[in-house]
C-alpha cells in the first residue's frame, strides 16, 4: 500500500505471541506499538486528538498547541502538529531520554526543560505549572492535558481497543502500564465491551503515586506518575501490580535476548507484571493474555540497554525480584 505521508500509517500494529516458558498453559500476546510512525502508542492519541480538534473548530491554524511530556507524546504531537502546520510548545524534564530530547527539539517550535524536582521528587508537577504559565500568557493556545482530556481516552477506545477486540474471540486478561492514564482508560472500556469477564491488570512502577503508593525517585520514563491522572476515574481496572525498576530493566533485556524485541521500559514492566501476577495466581488451562508494548527500545540505548547505566541500580535475580 502507498501512503501520502508516513503519519497516515498509524495503528493496525502487529500482535506477537510471546512464548513464556514459565506459563506453559497460558498464551501471552503483545500488541507491538513501536510499529507506529514515531515509534510509540502515543501516535494514536496525537493523530486522533488533533484531527478531532481541527474538525470541531476548537483549534485553528493559528493555535499554539502546548503539552507536558516525558518523551513519546511530545514527539508524536510535535510530528502531527508539523503535519497540520500548527505551532507546538513542549515542556520536558531532566528524565527525558537523550534521543527523545533531540528529536522533540528538532520538530517543536519551542521546548522548555524543567530541571528542578517537585515536592514528590519527580518533575511532573513543575512541568504542569510551566504549562499553565504558558497557557495564561499565550493567546489562542490549547493545552492538550493528556491527564484529563477525554479525547485522549477516546482515541484509544476507538483505535487500539478496537484492534485488540477484533483480534480475539477469547480474552481473559489485559495487562497495561499506566502513566498519563488515557491508554488504559480507553482500552479497558473497549475490551470490557466485548469481554466483560476479562480482568484488566494495571501495571505501575515503584515510586509512582498513581495508586496511592509513596512517591520515590524514578529513572525510567513512560510509566508511573507523580500525580493521579483524573482521566483514570473512567478506567475499568480490576487489579494493580507494582514493579521494581530493576525488574523492568531485566525484562527488557530478556525481551531483546530471548525474543529479539527491542522495547522500552514500560514493555519490560508489563512482562514483569505478567510473571509476578501469575506466580501468585497460577492461571488455569488455556488462559489468553494480551499486553501492550508501548514503544521501541532504540531510544533507550544509552540507559536501559547500557551496562554502565544499569550498574547504577542494585541488581537482582529476576525470579527473586518477581516472587517478592
């Protein structure tokens, strides 16, 4: 098929069977969102949201789009804003992956980098304050606000969730990492439409406050948050699994070594959560599990896949970590 723009190739990403030896009676599948044009699931929201806003007239060609991002959503918005001829201002922070920072700077009209941690030890709250300041001072500006914008969840309900439903006749579990909350909100609602008895397992990282756990320093962007995302009020979540960052890193390495899947940190977290959950809750026969691998791992080469960076973490054996 021939496309007029690479950005028209959003969605319809492949699903891959992950043969997990520890789960011999369970079929584990992963939706490979790194095959979106800019390399992540966030392309879906950026494409859908901007199209809807332009269609309804809520924004126009002179509107300045503003958003806070740890990386992937900023890159997606920068790309689609440029495609639509819109100005985009992105607020990032010191935890951003170096490659993502370079790419966002290349495509955005202005980038503001927050380097001062907030009271939680992260940067998100200070990023949000900067966004609010920009919104106040820039006429005809629109703050995307992925943490509360219903169009964010709607994008995933209509696209990613629908693709998952169309791919299965039987589904028992959905495992999804949580950060800004829009992806799991949209997908969980869509999956429950067709599979009401399927369990939705939210995956969060230790140090994140989303599900009421104490704040802590986190190094891996794209999963977890320093604030509760309001959009999550509409999600249909049955259980939550917390994952240590060290275990996420181990699982990223396992995905690359055993399956040749070069994925980002939240993908490693998802696999870790699946193993941890079923270690404590052995599945029955013929259990079907779908998870989402949100982004590709090449932009994590200097961190997650860098032995020197990994050495800054206390190392654990994988099975010891997931069985605690």
